[in-house]
C-alpha cells in the first residue's frame, strides 16, 4: 500500500466535517476558522513505542492514547478540543494495526467532535505525534501560574493506577482478579478530563494535567505561582485496585508514577461553593488533597502525621541514565 492510499483508507473520513474546517486533509495544510473572541490553544505530545507505551499495547489503545494525552493538555488549559493533526512514523503498513489504531483514535475524537485535519506519514520506528488544537474564550484559559496561599488543591479521578499497570506489565507487581485488567486499562486508555477542564474556567486559579506524577506536576504549579503546599497522603484518591495492592506498592505510584492524565488544580475559598455546585456535571470525581501555603516547596504529611519524603520526584526523560 502506498502512502496516499494509506491516508485515504485509514485517515480520510467522508461526511464527518466540522463547519469551522474550511479545508481538511488533502492540501499542503489545513484551514480552520477560529471564532471571534476565542483563543487558539495548541498542544503536542509524542508517543515512542517502548518508551511511552509497551510494545504489547494493542493498536486501538495506542490510537486512543496518542490523542488522549493531547486532549488532556487542552483540558488542563480549560479548552474545548476542535481539530488535530497526526504525524505517524511506522516500520511497515500493517493493515490490521492501522485499522485498530484508527478505530481507537477516532472513537475518542468523535466523542469530543475533534476533527483530524492533516498530518504526515513516514517509514521509521513506531512513533506517533499528535498536535491537538482547541478553543477557549479569550482571557479564560487556565494556566499553571495563579495559585495563591489559602487555595485548596484538588485532583480528579484516582492517582497511580497507570503506574501500577506498568509495574504489572514489567512483572514488578502481582495483582489478582479484576484489579490487573483495571490498572492496565488505566495505563492504555487514559480518559482526558475535558468536561472538568471546561467547567473549571472562572473557578480554578491554576491547573495542570498530571503526566509525570503528582509531586512533579504540582511542583510546576507551585513554582509558577511562587508558593508552597501541604498535602496529606490520607487524602489522596486511590482506586480500589490500588488499595488492594497498597501494602505491596506503597505510596510512590500515586505520588510520582507517570501517566495519570488527571487534572490537578487550585480553587480559592470563595469559589468552593461554586465548585461543589458544578462538580456533579463533570464526568469524574474531584478530591481535595491539601492547600497552598506561603513560601515554597511541597510538604507531604504521612499517615502518622510526620513528613513523608517521596523517593522520586517524577518522570523526566533526560535526567540520570545514559
Ligand atoms: P505534503 O507533501 O504537502 O506535506 P503529504 O503528501 O505529506 O503532503 O500529505 C498529503 C495530505 O495528507 C496532507 O493534507 C496531509 O496533511 C495529509 N496527511 C498525511 N499524513 C496524514 C496522516 N497520518 N493523518 C492525516 N492526514 C495526513
Ligand atoms: Mg506540500
């Protein structure tokens, strides 16, 4: 199969077009209309096989995850997904793999009416780059900076599940019953918190998506806001699968495991009522884990009331090693 029939077969979709796409796949570049009063939000993330997903990952999960991690970045900015591009590097045109990949990719894209408007296709190691483009009313985007002392710190969903899923894959951990499948699902198919991100416009003072672990990503929020924080281990939201493995796994996956794709955000005291009122409309739980304080650094209170010092601060591709 040549490059053009591959694009035509798997990535061009008849009859599914947003009215704001003037020109999609097929020309040198796409033309998309940004409505008056809206800011364009752009995010890019690359997945490298063997680095960002295990080789055993089903093609559908790779397609889902490639888009999901980018929609998660848009969510963290409070943006609505609109369009995306896809740069694919593949060792060969494996039709079964491509069909699975496209199915996973488009089933997520369709849920958020996000249209594929272009991309690039090359031969090479399996590497997938998505650029997601979203829209937010001008001046309303959430940012990492903005947290102030007294703000409450929240996270969505549960923490550490994907890191446990990866530990299972690498055989460093054993799980029984449904827990293994649940954790593996959390690794392979993260759910971008798009409704939450949109709902937090005008409520959150700062937001970030947790891709490198809570400690590292909350750390970015604290640094950007020139503030410190106190959080408690006993308040971290853990899934029942995680709780069933807590003794074996410890706290590290929840604190510094990567790939959660939950949102971490701060809410000032006068917006807590609004948060509580609107939270039921978002398709995930949110949980207060601590508060912002004056100063700098993150104090983690252990279950014994004493300070807990995490062993790792989070995932960083360029630190340590070769
Ligand atoms: P050019 O040579 O002008 O860069 P290409 O031949 O690479 O264009 O691509 C032809 C068209 O197909 C372009 O509109 C491009 O955006 C689109 N395209 C290429 N690869 C993909 C892909 N993986 N997914 C979606 N669109 C793609
Ligand atoms: Mg061209």
